C-alpha cells in the first residue's frame, strides 16, 4: 500500500484528492489544523505546516502531495520537517506566467508577475524555486481554472444559480473571452499516473486541450438544468469582476507534455454535470459573492 501525505484535505482540491486516494487504496495522511470535517478513511496529522517540529521525521511517505503551498515559506517549513520520502509533487498555478507573454504558454515560457493575479502568482513562482532548490526532481503541475465537485469558489456555482432562477445572463462584452479548465478528478488521476510512472517531464502545464468561450461555457452550465440562457451584453466600462466570476483575462496553456502521459480528460459537459449534482447537495459549502446584488442594483437597474 502506497503512503501519501496530502497537505490540506478539507477544502476543494485537497479534500477531493484525499477522498480520491482513499478510494484508490492509498494509505492517506492529511496535514491540517482540524478546523473542518475530515474525509473518511484518512489519518489526520493535526498541525500547522509552519510548526511541525519532529512530527513527520519518522514517517516515510511514498508521495508528498503539496496542494496548499502558496509561497516559499510554505515549502521550506514543510520540507525541513519531512523525513524520507519518494516523490514530492506540488500544485502550482498558471498564474506564474505574465499576461503579456506569448501564448500558448509552455513550461519554458517566462515566469513573472501577472497583473491579474499579482502576489498570488509571484508567490507561486517563489514556492516553485524553493522546492526545486531542495528537491531538484520534484514534480510541479500548473493548472488553469479547476472545477468539479467540492469547488467552494463561486464560479460554475454562480451560473448554476442563474440557471436555477431562470435569470437573464449578463455577459461580459460579446462573450468570446476564452477560458481553459481542468476537472479536479483529472488532476488527481494525473497525480496518480505521475506517482506510478515517474515521467521524464517534471514541470507540466495541465488542463483540457481545448479552451471555451465564456458564452459557450455558460450555455453548458445552463444545459445541466435543461435550460437555455438569454444573454444581455455588458459594456467593458462596467467592472467585470463586480458581476462575473472571472477576470477579463484570456490565456491558453500548451498541455502537450501532459498529453504524453495523460491523453484523455473528462469532457466539460460531463464534468459540469458532476459539479451540478454536488452543488445541489452542498450549496452551503460554496463561498458566494454578491454578483446578483450588483447586477440587480446597478446593471439591470440602469437598463430600465
């Protein structure tokens, strides 16, 4: 039985990963402060990753899945606390690429501050550097927008709420802004493939091969409820993040290296249906934003 350490384990990606690897027969340890319910079947290491002392020194982990490393200190403190381990796998982000870079971004593209992601992206760059200085053969995954069951971020759930309420959808400009997604289960499957096969490529962009326009994405979200949206375009003069769940930023990752080891991903319409089913049963777990209030009080009101 493979032993895996997952940082986090109680929210979205890390929670899904904990459940996934339990289901795959791994001996799963989760490292968190025990402030939320734990996934059934895991072994909890209740601690702050910055104050571990010798807690991990005597335990060998075949895989360290660092899902909650956001800056260099996160990496350094966990690494210093570990004993021996097999592979170290960090979830980074596509936010490491500057918005002005040549697209599609490859793993070799320049890494620099992205004005849409700011400190989040530069912290991820520093976390990657800190890890590679300590574990040169670590694996680093850079996903685009993650979605699927357990997503507590108000993205697809926002559109689901619009569909449930039969709301007109206020679309940023012409709706042609492109988005790239990756299902959380695909991320976990890929992590497992890496753990089992130890591929030659150690830094990988990950995601669906195809991007999708905002307009078509919204249509797919509505279709999960058997509905078709009516659209109203919104001028670029209106701040997009006040009424919509993504920034006015289009990017595209080259995922050829991923395809070499993991060629098939979950079709977006199937993944959104899974997300719908989870959301209908766990609506209270999503961190909702006041988009509706802004739309009703500002955009829709102005059109009367």
